[in-house]
């Protein structure tokens, strides 16, 4: 019997993970990718002797990748290596305080006590609660489709929801954190985790306090070779499992007949398949590939997550006080989020994130230099004057770094590339340049995020950061697992 065909639209991290899982299930899998390279947002470039990961820089939950290799019965060590890092992040405040967030919890608790006068028990209590929350409820939300009747009646969901404290569901993350820590700086550090899925800690529910569990309890990691090694490993694994990649080929429509999947159109050619998985932004999938304007309009009601403005700077200097991940906090954190989500612009003193992989791999920058990935959160694109915003942001970021690190940064910048929300949309097909699909700025966000399937068209599925369970590498990989599981249980007949 010939293997049934499955087509994946997009080779983002979720698209490739789904492709591998379906190949293991026995499908003949083809991945259509608009770009010339795999990985979507997880790409790399080199300029003037510096090497930069273009998108994600923080790697957590390597077990998702381990699981994929185990499933494919391939030795991960031949494709992918990673190490745990001792410091999750170095935080700097304008009042001169600084905090090193060690991944060793005892050490971190002592640091918070020394620098911010926080009781060591506060951190321990917070992280234990986050771990419990993850065990009780996170796992269920992240490992199952919330939109299948069966899951809802999964006993664990009822049990878990019943045990969640009121404050996690109905208080903002900021309100929750203010009860846990007494210093404004510690609250700001823990509020920051809302940005890991592009949300506002003053609106998003306390439930998001589960995120530090991933970074602090489970650990922070660095893939040898940089984040692009994740893309490369999944791409090689997919090839090994027989997945075919068709690059530089944009799918222009998804074809269905009488509510059943027929295939896709790309470059004026029809490619038949009973199973199609879209890893493209779900809004674009409905609007352009399915021509379903009313569903697309409905999706527009969901608030988009934030985007980013990134400066990739080659720096002629080495900074002893900086590590792999660094944050220079803005002075008006709440106002910063109002700018992002209410007035859709940038504050003049933004929180600045600096990622420097040459701290771990010297070859990523010439001798005596560092490769700086400098990112600030930006509003999703609504047609703002990005040229003007980029110029203003560059000035305020450099002034901030000069002020806080006591340098003249401009004179040290020897290479520069810039990415803004419009470019993110152009390069990765993310609607409005949002990094994480929809935001989690309300209690019901997890339930409102689009499903991994549609009951309107049998054989059509969705994976990636714009659908359940959400954006970020770990969640995208979980969306692939959920989608592949749904495909397996829905389509046993294809293998008979
Ligand atoms: C600047 C930045 C920083 C980030 N930082 C982090 C971080 O530190 N940690 C973290 O975990 N996450 C981070 N993220 C988020 C993370 O990168 C994303 O959630 C994740 O990579 C999204 O993967 P995806 O599978 O949804 O697909 P995407 O990466 O969005 O890729 C989708 C692919 O589909 C292709 N495509 C779209 N339409 C079509 C079509 N019609 N035909 C063919 N191909 C099509 C696109 O070309 C693209 O390659 C960051 C993102 C960005 C941009």
C-alpha cells in the first residue's frame, strides 16, 4: 500500500516537528516553504565577521527535542548538543542595583536577599508554587487539544482546575507578584516573564507565573552552535525520516471539496493530499489560503502579541559585567506596556535585552569583539512610522546603555543590521509581526487561542505559535505533538 500523503505549509519549528512526527507515523510528507531556508523565525546570518541568531535566543525545555529524536529512533548526540547555563539572566536597574539570576535556586535566593533584601523563602515559595501549577494544570493545557470534547472530560482537567487558586486565574500577574515579593525590582523581574509570550503583566493572569518554572526550575540551556542548531537538527532529522522540502515555494491556496481536504496550490500547480497542516500564521491561513474572510475577521478580535525591534550590533569591546542574557530595565514598566498595547508605540526609556552568544562561543565575533543582539519589545505593526520609531529607539537604547554601563557605545558599533515588525512579517509571514500569535492579556486567552484543527474541513490541521498552546519554541513543539496526535487518531482509515 502506498503511504498516504501529508503536506505541511511552512518549515517553522512546529512545521518541521509535525513533519517528523507524521513521517514516523508512516505518512509521505512534503514541506512547502516560502523562504529559501528552513526554520522560519529560527534563522541565522553573518555580517562583517559576526554571527547572529536572527530570532529566538532563549532555549528552555530541551526535552521536547529529545522526545522527537527518541520517537524517530535517531541518536540525538549525532545531530544536536546543548549545555545548561549557570546564569539565566543578568538584570540591571537604573538605580544602580543589579541581580544575577543563577539557575541554582539557593544561589539565586541568596542573591535576591543580598541585592534586594528579599527573604530567601520568597523565591523558594514562588518557584515551588510555579512547579506545582505546571504539574497540575500546565501539563494538561500544554499537552492536549483544549478544543476536543474528549479532553474536556479528561478527569485531570476537572481536578486541576478545582485546585487552582483564585489569584492565578483572576488577578493580574503584577498583582500576584506584588504579593510574593516586597521590592519593586523583584516584582519587575518576575513581571517580565509575561513578555515570554508577548503579553502585558499588568493584564495577563497570575497563571503566567508558571513561566519562571521553565527557566528557573527546569533550567536554561544553550545549544552548541547557537539557536540555529535547533533548526539544523530538526531539518536533518526530517530529511533522515524521508521528509521532502520544497523551498522558495509559497502555497497560494488550500483546496477542499465537500468539507474534505483535497490538497494545496503552489506556483500554479495542484498538489493533492488528504492531510494538510498549516504552520503559517493562522490568520493568513484563513484570510489568504482558505479565502475565509469571516473567520479571519473573527480572529482579528483576538489581541495580537507584541512584536520586537532588534539591533544586531558588532561591538568592538568586551564587557565583563555582561553575560549571555542581560536585561537593562526601563524605569516606567507599567507605562512601557501601555505604550505597547494601548497607544501602540514605544516609550522613550524601553527595557533593553542584550544577548551575546560570543560569551560562550568566541568564534561568533572577531577577537576583542562581541556579537550583540539588542531587542526591545515593540507593538504589533499597525502601520506606525517604523522609520521614525527605529531612529528614536536606537538613540534611547544607546543613551540607556551609556548611562547604565558607563560607556560610549556608538563609537564601539562596527556593524549594524536592524529588524522591525514589518520585516518580521515579511520574512516569517507573522501577521502584524507578532512574535507569539495572540497575546495572553486576559484570563480566557488560553481558551480563545485557535484550535489545532477545524471541524469545517476534515484533514486540515494547524500547528505553530499562532494556535494552541501558543508561541515560543517549547509551546510550538508541543503544538506539533498535539496536532500529530490528532491526525493519528482522526485518520486511521488512511492506513487501511
Ligand atoms: C525576534 C524574536 C525573538 C524571539 N525570542 C524567542 C526566545 O527567546 N525563545 C523562544 O522560545 N521563542 C522566541 N521567539 C518566538 C519563536 O521564534 C516562535 O514562537 C517560533 O519560532 C515560531 O515557530 P512556528 O513553528 O510557529 O513558525 P514560524 O517560525 O513562524 O515559521 C513559519 C514558516 O512558514 C512559512 N510560510 C508562511 N506562509 C507560507 C506559505 N503560504 N507557503 C509556504 N510557507 C509559508 C514562513 O516562511 C516560515 O518559514 C522569538 C521570535 C522572534 C521573531
